[in-house]
């Protein structure tokens, strides 16, 4: 790999990611404002410590770790695209696999951010560094979790990076990349199982101490994560020229349906064990579903979430209903939120209530936690948007090394009064010839044949 080629690739992808229409800049401005507010909230946490959060000695994990647990599953859901594409050679999911890996990267970055803010500050990471701190590996499950998360992030970053770079250079990728793609399939399963084992290994927390926790985490991950990927693919299909087949949505909808069914079966098994013969270890389940000793902050959340989960699963189990993409997409939104409630706050907080001594200490997130959480989500969404924009530009052939001279001669931002900006709907018919030109001011016949923004075919969509 020539370093100059890599430098050109990074420069061109950065320029491509930064170009867009008014809607793109508006969305990024809103996300930036949310991140700025989160930065201020986090500064208060850094200044005063975790005392500004709702966590305590009794409930030491709250909104941060709830989102972390949920997002680990979202990241693992990319395996539902990687496995059929790279192992089973499914052509219908081929165009969606890079998008799924981009979503996984954004989710993993959010996971690491939530772990960082939950520790109180990034300066405490030195405890995990071998030779400086005491990571207690391989005994510590927390250290295993750090290893598998960073390893999965590396795989989901490097594999798409290599494939996109190869297409940018118009080269055929080396077949060896498939080994790492297959490795990422097993790694995806390991990241969520390790997180589940982290909870299930605590016998003093009977709410988590169950053998079904790992399989249930995987089922809910493939359910909510795949639903999110479907929503991202639908937005790309309706707003860009990137081709995504309807059969892709039908297959993903079937995956979501089966995963949701398995998740409900495991939930029903858990409820049967907890409530058929209640014991002194059933206090956490009572706290979640019915309240305990007059404390019931999660009851108004868990019942609507499970009810929505059941209704969506039943509707998607109907074959004719599931094949209608317009009907399935709203169900994916509801299912995503429902699983977030069930697997987030509905899983973490009850594990601490009541305490091993029988005390009931309620947890309520503060404005600092809510603002920081929104900021981390805004960061993750921004990363997904940037990665998807770059991937689509390269996949559509708009961004290649062969036409980079013509691309670089275009200004970074061209006002409408001077020239129209290229969009993803418009190919570059003269990109090849422009790549051979070295004249800074080419004649009108040599300029790229971009159609005006409000030309005879109407305004063009941008992402």
C-alpha cells in the first residue's frame, strides 16, 4: 500500500463526508449542539464527581451502563449481515453489509463512551493498562469485556476500510480479508456473551444470576439491532441512488421476527421461574413488574414496553404483514424503543434493588446523566452518518482515485450562484477524462456535466 495513495484516500473521504446539502448541515448542527450541551454536563461531573448523578453505593450502575448494555447488542447485530454475505454468499444482503458494519462502529464508540463516563473520568483508564495498572486479566470479566469490545471495533473498522480503499483504487481485494470477516462473526457473539457473563457471574444479584441471560441478550440484540439497520437502509434507499433490494428488507424483517419470538419465549420462561413459586430472591422481579414496599418507578415503563414488544412480534409473525415494508418500518421503531426499555433500565436497575441486605434504594437519573447520554447518542449518530456517506460515495463510483484530480479542482463549497454541487444521484460522466487533465481552467466542454440543482428534473435529494 503506497502511503501517498492512503493519504489521498483519507483526504478525499474527509472532503466527501463534509459535503452536503442544507438538510445535512442542519442535522449535524443539531447533533453538534447536543454534544456541546453534553460537554458542559460532563464538565460538571468531572468537577463534582459522580455525586451529581443519581447513582449511589446501593445502585452503582444506572443510565450509562443501561445504554452500554443495549448498544453492545446493537453492535453485535451486524453479524446478521456479515454471516450471510461473507460466509453464505447471499447476494441480496451484499449491498447492506457495509452499512451494517458502519452502524456497528457507531454503536461501539458509544459503548466505550458510556463506560468512560460511568467510571467518572477517562484518567482512570490507567488501571486497565498492563504494567501500569492492575487489569487482573484473565480473571477479571471486566477486562475481558474491554478486550472483546476493542477487538470487535478494530475488526468492524479495518474490514470496511480495506474494502472501500480497494474499490477507491479500483483494485480487487485480497481474499484473505474473508478470514477476518468470519472471525468477526464469532467475535460479535463473544462481545454480548461476555457482557451477559459479567452480570450472571454475580450470585448476590439473583435477578441477573440466570443461565438464560446470555442467550436472551443475543436474541434481543439481533432483534433491536437488526431493526435499527433496517431503518438506516430504508433512509438510504429513499434518499440516495444506492440500490437496496426489497428482498433485503424482507430477509432482515424475518430475522427480526424470529429473534423477537425467541426473546419473548425466554422472557416468559424467566417470568414463570420468578413468579410461579416466589422466593426471597424474587424481590427484584417484583420491584420491576409490580413495585416493592411502595416503590414502583419502573412499573409504568416495563408494562408498555413488553406490551409493545408482544404486539409487534405478533404482527410481524403474519407473513403478509411482514412482507409489506411500509408497515414493517414503524414496527421496527416501536420494537427498538421497547427493547431499549426492557434491556436497559429494566435489566440493570432491578438487579440492585433490593440490596443483598433487603434495602430498597430508588434510582432516578439526574439532568447530568440525561444530557451526557443524549450527547453520546448524538456522537454515535454523527459517526454513523459520516461513515455511511463515505461508503455510499465510493460504492456509487463517485469517489475514486482515478478521478481525484477532477474532484480536487472543485472548490470545497460552491455557492449556488456559481455552480451546483454534485449529488449522489448524479454520476460523473466525464470523471475519467478529467483525471487526465492538468489545465486549471478547463473549457466549458471539459467541465463535469452536473445537472443544475433545480434543473428540468426538479430538485435533487442529498444525504
